[in-house]
C-alpha cells in the first residue's frame, strides 16, 4: 500500500496519544506504519517538520468560524477552542508550544486572536503583542494543566500540604477551567482598560485647544 503524508500524520498522532511526545520517534513511527524509516523522509525532511504537521492537525479547529459577535466573546471562544485542541491529545500542549517556538506550525490561531483585538479598536501593532500574550497564556496554562492530569493518572502527583491560610484544597484553587476563565477575564479587562486610556488621551488632545478645556 502506498504511504501518504496524511497516513504519516495519523500514525504520529496515534503514537503521541498512546505513548507521549518523548516516545514519538521516527523509528517507532515507521514500525507502526510497517515501513522502513527512510520512507517517512519522502514526506517530511526531518522530525521537526513532522511535528509541525502534527501541530497543524491538532490546531485545525482553530480555522473554523466563531459564533460570538463581539470582540471579547470571539477572543474568549477562540482561547477556549485552543485549550480544547491542546487537551485533546496527550502532550498536545507541549508539542504545540515547541512548534510555535520553532515557527514550524502554519496555524493561524494567533492571527485570529489579533483580528479580534483589532475589532476592539486596538492598533495592529499592539494587537499583535496582545495576541502573543494571550497565546502564551493559553499554552502555559494548558501545559501545566495537562502535566498535572498525566501525573495524577500515574499516581505521581504529590499530596498538597495544608497551607497557612487554610486547607490544601484552598491552596490549589478552583478547577482548571475556572482558573482559565479568570485569566481570560483579566486579559479582556486589560484590553478594555488599555483602549479606554488611549481614548482618554485622544479625547484630551482633541479638546485641549477648545476654550474652557
């Protein structure tokens, strides 16, 4: 049977989900696909390129339309969608973080964040910075969340000691989704504040020359 590029990505995703990123090697993948390792290099020049294609597959839902009509709703929806994408596969957050750092993914998720912020009225150059900030918030939060899930399933998560202010449960905080939502609320509130400051500066400058200003 002829080996196609999508077959290689499918096989890599299966190994990733079953064994984790550390065990996703070209040799293991070739064995799972019952081909020689050299056959993989017809489709991908190296493992890094393969990981970029795997990240693109993981992030494919980011290309779908959003249902929210306002910019903050769209930003929140996209952020939750990215988190869901990362949590779908074992070590998904770690893999996608690595491919973003090496610029190997072609996903437009960050650009969609920027588009939503531009709709809010932020200048494009600042919207790009905001998009990067949100991207790294989602990646960092989800890497931690996914690591704890895997440690807990392996029985390796240490029992939290009781904090000075109360129970270990209080020290740990609410569930991961609640923590994630709280961070998003801070982020969107910060954008509103930033836009308000810009508006005040512009309004003040426009009125400075008027009598009684």
